[in-house]
């Protein structure tokens, strides 16, 4: 199995075991984009501060002031834009994932 | 295709793929105004701190304390005034856009 | 047209195009008062820290916790007292205006 | 007209024109008490940090979370105790007044 | 009249004139306890940081989020424990009193 | 009467006189545990940062946003775990007690 | 009894006596993972900042704005992911445990 496939499998295995709490979601970050579509190399410093990632696990949702759960508006498989800062890194069984709160996610990005 | 047209097309392509979360909106900033209507050159330092931009994508709206979604009061195509600070820069497929929260937008500006 | 009249016209033109967001209002600041009614010159440092201005455009109103809009208690044409700090300066088509939140305005001042 | 009378008239004229916003009130501060009732001179540093004043104009009241206006519990003519800090100074047509929020006022002081 | 009696009378006179605002109360502080019950002198530094006092005037009560007044749970005459910090000192007509918010009072202390 | 008994009596006497305000409770702290159950001496620095204590007086409870009182979930006699910091020390009639807010208490500890 | 078994017994004994307050839970932290599944030693600095632990005692739940108790969404026996910081250490009868608030827990981790 290639390294990429092995990494993919590790992420899937861990994601299946994770139930994020409340309005948290688990994201697998995409590789940083280092070339423009035209092929021009983007210097490290100029690489987009906004990161992309895919949601691999979602919590039940946050609570309103009365304690009722508010369902999330993102789902497993969604491609999302993430802020430069924030997110908690998890390293489990060779998988590197990040936990975000729903309200920190900037946008969904359709293919 | 001219550079401007290419830039325009890149923005449109990315905007169609973006679904901002909650009360966020995506804005394409207008070029900084460097001359008065009378043609006088405005020195860099004195250029208006308030920026203009056009909304290219909108989220569903923020949530009130009970979790209900409150529709936005701006729409795609609106010309808006933006504060000097704030906004998250997104660089995607040669398009440079900015994400703002609705409540950071100062005003709508009719043509 | 005199400079004052031109400035007046520029403000009116821009004000008609502006729709402030939520509980924001647009104010044209009055000239700083540099003499007492008795004609005594007020040194710069001692000039009243509170400024006067006239409201030239108003938003729909802020939102309460449920998301309902609460109408503003000031209107276009009101003469108001403004705090020394706060307010966002807008420079548009030779007009210099300021955006305030309704709750930052200290008082209305009848003629 | 004596200086005191003129000052009194200036305050009354300005107060009639002022409509404080929300839960703000306008206060005319009393002269600092520099002698005890027994006639002993109070050194500057020891003068009571709490100030007295008379309310000369009142706003409609603050808003609760739903946006309803809550009437004030002070009225024009009330003699009040003010904290050492806070309050915005207004200098208008030779009158020196101060704007406070209702909740900053410490107590009413009957004659 | 003895100094103590005069001080007592001054406090009573001022207290009758004071109507604290909202959830504020006026307290006359007790003398600091400098000896244990067994007569041992307590060094200044070790004297109890918590102070005692008697309530001499009470406000109507604070407001809840809707603006309704919530009656106080202390009354004139109650002996209370006060935190080391907080409280605003008032010096009026030879009386030295302190204004506290109800929620700063630690406890009532029965005789 | 032994010193311990005298201290006990002093605490009981003071506790009976104390009515903590709102959601406050009065706690008598237990002696710091300096030996493990196995008898090993615990160095000062390593002694558990969490303290134990017994509740000797309770307030009526805190208030919710409408001003209703919410009864406490601890009672006189409960053995509790206390955080390292927080709590106000009271020294009254040779009794040394501490006032905590209910929400600062970590847990109840059954015998 | 082995040291591990003794430690286990100590934890169980203390857990049975603990009733965390409100939305707090008691966690027994797992040993830090120092090798990858492939057996590679993970240097101290690179060890996952996120910790694992097992819940050994739970409170009744937190309160909403009206004071109603909201049941917890974790239970005794759940394996959880914990943030690097936060948590209060308790050392009781040779057991080392940690108290967390429910909302600090990142996720549940199924076996």
C-alpha cells in the first residue's frame, strides 16, 4: 500500500472512532497549494493563509440558551475553508487531524 | 482575454463554489480610489480608510439565541462600504476575495 | 457655486446613496465652535470635546436577541451631540462623513 | 444679571434643547464642598470623592433584551450623588454640563 | 452630645436623605476588631480582611433582563460582612458611609 | 476544653449566625493531608492542590436571568473538594472560615 | 497486588465517593503514547498534545439560563480526548485524577 493510501486508511480508521463533542467537527487538512493553476510557484510566505480541508467527523451540534441542541450545517465529506489560526491538532494512530468549532469554519467550498 | 477579464472570470468561478457559513459574506474589493472626482491625486496616506467592495457570495444568516437563522440584509451584487480592518483574505485559483461578517459591513452604497 | 455649496451638494449626493447597516447612522460633523457666544476665542485645547453634527442617513435599526429589528430613535435632519472618540470616517466623492452606532450618540439637540 | 444668574440661565437654555439618548441623563454638578458644616476647611485631597449634582434633562430610558424601553427612575430636578469618575463633559453656549448613564448614578439625595 | 453620639446622629440624618439606585445599599462600617475575644491584640496586618457593617439605606432592587425590579434580600438594620475591596466612600455632612451593590455583600450576620 | 474542641465550638457558634448571600456557602477547611495512606510523608510542594472542607452554612441560592432563586445543590455537612485558589477568608470570634460561590466547588466527596 | 492493580483499585475507590458539581466530570488520564503503532519511538516534544482519558465520575449537568439542569452527553466509562491545557488535578488516597468541564472535552473515542 502506498504511503498516501496508508495515510488515507489511518485517517478513515480514526475518524470512524471519533465522536466530536457539541458543535465540534474533525477536519483532515488538504496539502498547502504551492503552485497557481497556471503553474507559477507560490513562495511560502505568499501561500494563501486560508486553508482547505475535508470534514471527517461531526458532533451532534451546539446548545442554545435553553440547552436544546442545534444541528450542524456541515456534514462529513464537505470541503471547507479554515482560518489560519485556531483548531486543535490530534495525532492518533499515525493520523493527523484537527478539531474545529463549527462557527470557526469560514465557508463550504463546492468541487 | 484581457487580464481584467481573466481576473473577473476567476472571481466568478470561485464565488459560485463558495457557501459562506452563517452570517459571513464574500466580498471582492474595489480598486483604491486614488483621484478625486475633480482629478486631483489623493496621496496614499490620505486615501479613504473606508473601502468599497461588491458582495459575491452570502451565507444563510446568523443564529439568534434560540438557534433560529436570521436572514441577511445584504445580497449578491450589493455594493458595500467596508471598515479599514477586519475581513479574512482568501486566495483561491487566482482569485483574491475577502470574507466579512454581516455586522462588520458599514453600509450599502447604491450606484 | 461656492465651496460651501459644493461641499453641501457633495454630502447630499453621497447621503442619498448610503444605506447604513443595522443601527448605524451617517453624520455630517459641524465646524468646531472656536468662539463663545460672547465672542471670546476658545483655545484649541479647551474647545468642547463633544462635537455636534447632523444626521444625513439612517439604518433600519439594530436587532434584539430574537433577531427582530428595533427602529432607531433618531432621524435624518436631527442635530446630535457626538462623543470625542468613536465614529468611522468615510471619504466619498469629495464628501467627508462619519458613521456612528445609534447607542454612541449622546443626545439630540433641538435648535 | 450676576455671573451666577447668567450661568443659571445658560444651563436652563441648553437643558431645554437637550434630549439625552436612551438611559442617559444630563447633570449640572454642584460646587465641591470645601468646608465641613462646622466650618472646618477640607483640604483638596480629602474632599469627598463623591460629587453632587442636579438632573437637568433625562432620556426616554434604556432598552431591555427585547428592545422595549424601560423608563428611568430619576427625573429633572432630582439631586443625585455621582461617582468620582465617568460622565461626559458638554460645553455648550457657556453652559458646562455632564452626561451620565442612569446606572452610574449612586443615589438620589433628598433635601 | 458625645463625639460618638454626634457621629451617630450625622449618619442617621444623612441616611434618611439617601435613596440608593437599583441594587445599591448604604453601609456604615463597624470599627475594625483589634482584639480577639480572649483579649489578645490582633496586629494590623492580621486583622480580618472581611469587614462588618450595618445597612442604613437600601435601593428598590436591581433589574432582570426584561427590566422588572427584583427586590433586595437585605434590609435597613441588617448586620453584614463586606469584602475587603469594593464599595464607594461617601462623605456627607460629617458622616462617612459606603455604597455597595447587593451582590458584593458576602453574608448577613445575626447578633 | 481542648484547643480542638474550642475551635470546633467557635466555628459552630459563628456558623449559626451566618446567612451567606445568594449562591455563597461557608466552608471550614480540613487540615492539609501531609501523609499518604501508606504513611509516606508528602513534601509540602507536592501536597494536593485541591483542598477538602465541610460546608457549615449555605445561602438561599443564586438567581436566574428572570430573578428567580435557584436552590443550591449542596447542604450543611457536605464534605467538598475546593479549588486551590478563590474563596474569601473570614476571621470571626476565633473561627477561621471561607466563603465560596457554589459554582467554584469542584465536587462533593462522600465519606 | 501489582502496583497497576493497586493504582486501579485506588482510582475506583475514590471515584465511587466523588460527585462532581454541575457539568464537571472526573477523568483518569491514559499513559502518554510514546511509540507509533509501527513501533517508532515518538520524541517527547512531538508526542500528541491531545491526551486520552477515561471518565470515572460525572456530575448532574450544567444549568441553562432559567436554572434547569441539562444532562451531560458523556457517561462513566467513556474514552475521551482532552485538550493539552485545563483540568484540575486531584490527588486523593494515592489516586491521581483530573476534573474537567464537559464543554472542555474535545471528543469521545470509541474503542
